């Protein structure tokens, strides 16, 4: 596997950084790949926008930040608007259609992660885990087994059942997208 | 403030990555600095050693990983042994003396973070927050107010009181070190 770059973007409180840490652990610890995971904050960080990046490779990683992301997951309109320009040509854009209503390209993959979390669990905070389940299917970059293990390792046992279902809900939504539904 | 590099090392389950995320948010979001925070995983990650790096600067950060850390916080003997060689000459070594018994230098600052967490809260997991309180005092790299805000933001409300006390315990331990006690 060559260098593969994922950028996760959203607003504060959507669990973007936790999602980055989980994805990195899944690929790095459980799948045994080389992984770098980065958060960067600048003066704009107070605005509440947050991003997390994960670079995955079968070789050692020289530069740990995303240069031209292969995938952008945008959980908010602002993060979609801000980060899209960096995306690799023919890169994959996945958006949380609960919040991202103005799509910059017709090729965006739209899944209402937050709406799913709200409907299924009554908790919007689980949207990031739903998104990770979908990301695993749509990119194939991390195994489902490893994703489940990393989610279990990073989150409290009291929410383990919900998180397992959240991954499944993301998988299901992604498979429906792939089937063209 | 010029580029300042902090490396946190420990074993899996000590909350090293969470500590890195909190420190980065404190400096980046609440103190308004430029910050990059990185986790790297390689084939050795399965061994349970973990590290997190935080680079802080008043200018934009070109290379986001630590090159020669100004500070190494080692929460385990293995992380102390593994990462010490990278430390900047005259860099600061802070160790959790609960676990780090073989000191590579007489200049190491020894605080029993885990023992403090165990004694005060009956929970070893709070050791990382005790360590952040001490780190803030010993390095001056992040304001206490910002550290408290980031801890509160990243951890569940149910543990807010304990975490506030954990920061205070770390501050106290660091001040005792500085007083030569």
C-alpha cells in the first residue's frame, strides 16, 4: 500500500480528533501499518473548526501531514468549504449530509451520519463512529476487525454496545451508497 | 516563542495520546499558539509503547514532528530508555518515578505521577493529568488556565472534579521539585 492520506474535518464537539486517533490506532496498532496522525491548530482554531489527519503506508512515513488527501470526510459545511481545495484530483469526498447541504461536486458521497446517530441512539456524539464505519467500507483502508478493536480500546465500556451498533450503521449506510441506493 | 518540542512516552493504557491531545488544545485553541500534535505508529506499536508529540510555536510550523525534543516526559521505563537519545542536549527529562527506576541521568526530574494518582484518587488513570499539571509548571509552555479548559473539554463532566484536583496535585509536586524538596 502506497501512502494514503485521510483528512477528517468538522466543528468542535463532533469528535473529529477522537475519530482520527481511533482510525490511526486501528491501522497502526491492529492492522500493523505505518501510520502518522496529526492535529494542527493555528489562530483559526478558536473558530471551532477542527481537523485531524491520518497518513497510512506500508513503508515508513517521511512527512506526517496530509499533502493532497485521498479522502476528505467533512462533517460540517465549513470544513467542506475550507478543506475541499486540497483534495487530490479524483479524491473521495464523503460528507455528513445532515449539515453539508451545499455540495461543491456532484461526486460527493452523502450520508447523514448525525441524523443516523440521532435516530438510532438519541446521541449525536456517536456520529463520528458511524462515519468511521462508513469510511472503512468506502476506502477499504482499515479492516473492520481492527476498527472495532480500536473503538473498544478508546471509548468507555459503558458505550461499547452503542459504538458497535454505530459502526454497523455506518457500514450499512456505506453499502447502500455503493449499491446506488 | 521559538519552536518548542515535547514528547510524551509511556505504555498502552497510560493515557499518553489523550495527554498529547489535551496539551495541544490548551496551547493551540486556548493559548492561541501554532501547534502540531502527532502520533506515529510503526510495526513496534503492538508492543504497547506509545508516544505523542506536541510542537508549539508562535510561527507557522513547517515540520510537525519533534526533531530534537526540548522535553521528554517518560511515564514508563521502556519509553525512557527508547526516547532519551533523541532529547536535545540540556533538554528536560521528566519521569514517572513510580515506574522509571533506572535513571539515565542525574538531572532527571522525578515525580511519582502514578503513585500520586493512586493515593489521591484511587485511580492510576489520572496520572496523565497529574503529569500535565507538572509539565505546565516545569516548562511554562502552556498556561494553567488553558490547561484546565482543555482538560475540561476533553474529559467527561463526571470526572471534572477529580481532574481539577489532579492538575493541582501535579502543580504542587512540580513546585516541590523546583524548591529542591
